[in-house]
């Protein structure tokens, strides 16, 4: 006989000698209720809750309901059937509404703050651009002034040169006139007679 099969047979024989009694979910619930006075009080005050717990097919749901019955609050502790709980629920709804409204107001305030920050950034950037523009205009004005002064200086130099040329020309004219007068004075009357005779001779030949 294979070893694994022999091992399984031994396990089964041991289980038959020491059987484990498994309770049904309803039996486990009844046993838990009987051992917990708080649950007994909750069950006695709310029969609908008792039927709801016993009729629950899911083990997780039963555990949750039993935990609520033990005093943790919620639907399983009977608040759904308590008029005071309805008031609490209404108050809770009002609080939720107030919180939502407050959140909306906060979102609006955040949006307004973001818009203000964006406006401040644009304003700051615009001011910086205006300052930069003013600096460039001043620099251009200074350059224009320098260029104008340079042109004026060049024109003044040209005028001064022309004036000097006129003065030089006058001086040369005066000197030439003086020399011419001196040359005329040096010539004798015979020279003038000879010049007149030569001119007359040329006229006859024509």
C-alpha cells in the first residue's frame, strides 16, 4: 500500500476517534448572543434587528451586524428605527451640506486668489517691460543727441574752413592787387606808347 494512502487512512481514523463538532451559523450566533448581555439587550429592544441578523446569509455581514450590536454604532445598533437617530441623521445631512457649501466657497476663494496672483504677475511683468522700454528710449535719445552734436560740430568745422578759405582768397586778391599796382608803377610812358602803337597796328591789319 502506498505511503500516502496509509497516511490518509491514519488521519481519518484519528478524526473518527476525536470528532470536531461544527456549529451552524445560526447556532454560533445564538451562542454568541447568549454570552453577551449587550447583544441580548439590543436584540430584545429591536426584534427587526434580530431577524435581520439571524437571516443574514453572509458571514461577513453577520460579523458586521454583531459588531454594531456590540456598541460600535451604525445601522445595526438600532438607530435606523430610533426617531432620535432620524434627527441625528438630518443634522448630519445638514452638516454635510454646510461642509460642501464651505468647500465651494473655499474653491471660489482659491480661484480668486489664483486670478489675483496671475494679475499681479502680469502687472509686475508689464511694469518691468515699461521700465526697460524707458531705459532704451533714454539710451536712444542720448545717442541721437550725441549724433546731432557730432553733425553740428562737423558743420561748424566746414563753415570755419569756408570762412578761412574766403579770408585766404581775400588776402591773395589784396596781394595780387598790390603787386599789379607796383608793376604798373614800374612801367614808363614809352612802354604805354609802344603798347598803344602795337594795338593800332593790329587793328589795321584786321
